């Protein structure tokens, strides 16, 4: 165990940031370094790494009680399922320095939800520890200092400002520091953040800002770098998929159009095996036919519904494809035209409908979950059953 801690400390010493968050700590020298790295990750919204670092600090020095505050700060506050309150109740406050105790008191108040009392506790803490980067950082969110608060923090505590510069980058991108977005300044702020802390969150932020500009290839490249920090169950994976789908949006759009045509051809051909490729086992396909009867679940038995229709021609055209913001769902609108006879009749019926379909992204590809058809432009739909 001792060798493990020594190796961990050596690894951290090569990559440790110069960000010292607590001026007065009861942790020993080695655990103090690990603790500050944990708080740096916590401030940069890299909570999982922060938790790991905090546990390492406790392994290095069992008396480093402030590490338990990191664990509590990373936990949820919801009284029904969050564990922050329980974690704080387990802290031995006798082992905390006065500065660490001030942070403890602020964390305790967050579990109670009384903003007025929190403000009083914070006012007392910042008066006593005006030179504490940690207490000042906690105050930005608690006091509602907002964008100006991040800028002020970066000037007062430049060596602790990786997280502040990250937020400043968003401020520039949102146009909070001027009349309109300043993406160049946003990227400069991200680089300042990364100079201080080589963590994945700044890469995720750079990707998000690039996506705001519509530069999805840049977004994808940076999100991949964030994802690479620890790919398994990575919190950066969902946006990675969003950026990738935006990069290949044109191909994806064309593929969905062809998929819709393939679905309809499989139905007309009575080929359920082919049709089954485009539906999900987890979500049924709900359909509304152009005869304007009730919606129903379209399944294998539904193939018999069109048995009395003899198609002379059938064509889908004028597709439009719209995606949800997270690129996990697509809505296709299109038109269909053709002609058919019904039953034993030889009378040709002109078919003209407008239609829409909903597709969702799944682990096994895009699947259709809803379709709706209605007569259009003076034409007819299919016969009623």
C-alpha cells in the first residue's frame, strides 16, 4: 500500500498543477498535494477524478479529513437520494483546520437550502479567509456573482483559475462580456485554462463552443481528446455522438431517406424479414394509415392489412429531414404518389398523401417508431378496412 501511494504521488508530482486551494491544512505534505489536485478536478467539474484523488489523499494520510469534504462536495444534495448530508455528518471536524472548517460549514448549509443563512455563513468565512482561493471560489456560485465573479477571481487568484477561465470562455461565447459572442476570446480563455490544468473538461468546453459556431469537426476532434482520458462510461460520450452525427449529417440524412424507402418497399413486397431490420425491439412502431382510421401497432400481422390493394405504382418524394438537438431522433416529412386498384375492381385510383415518420438512434442503428399518412392534394389514401 505504501508503495502504491508513493507511485501515485510521483505520478502526480510530474503533472501537479500549481493550484493551491487551501492555505492552512492539517493534511501532511504528500496528502496536501493530492488534496489540492482533487479540489482542482472538483472545480473543473471532473468529479469522478476528484473523488479518486480525495480517496488517495486519505490513503496517504488518514488524518487528512478535508479529503472527506471533497467527497461530500461531489455528492448530490437531494434529501431523498443524495448523500452529501450523510457524508458531512461523518466528518471529524476536530481534524479540520479553521479554513477547512469554513468550507465544511458552507457545505452543511447547502444541504439545508436556506440561502439567507448560507449568505451569512459565507460572509463570515470570506471575512476571515479573504485570501483563500477555495472560499472565494465557492462564493461565486453561492452569491450569484456570475460572469463578473469569474473574471474577478481570475485576476485575484490567477494560479487557481483553470476553472474560472473555463467559465470565462463560455461568457465570451455567450456574449456576456460584450454585445455579441467573441469566439476568439473564448478559445484564448480555454487555452489559459489548459495551461493551468490539463484535464478533460476544458476540451469538452472547447468542443461545445466550437459546436456553438457550427464547427462540428473541431468539436468532434476535441471531444475525442476528452473522451480519451477514460473512455469507459465516459461522461463525454453523449456529446461525442452528437458532434459526430453533425459531422456526417448529410450522409445520415440521405441514409434515413433510403431507409424510409426500404421500409415502404418491404411492406409493399410483403417482406417482413427486410422490414424487421428497421424496427426496434424496445419501442414499437405506431402507425396511422392514410385511410384516417385509428392508430395501431404495426407488426408482422399488419402486413395483411393491405391485401386488398393492388399497386400499379408507388413513389416517395420531396423528403425533408429534421433532427432533435441531441441528434438522437429524426423526423422525416415526405409525400407519396401512385395509383392502385382495390379488390376485384379494375378502376384505377389516384393515390396522393403527405406523410411523416419518426426515427430514433439505437445501439443497433436508426429505427423507425412512428409513421403517419393522410390524403393530400385531392388524391386518395388507401381504402378503409
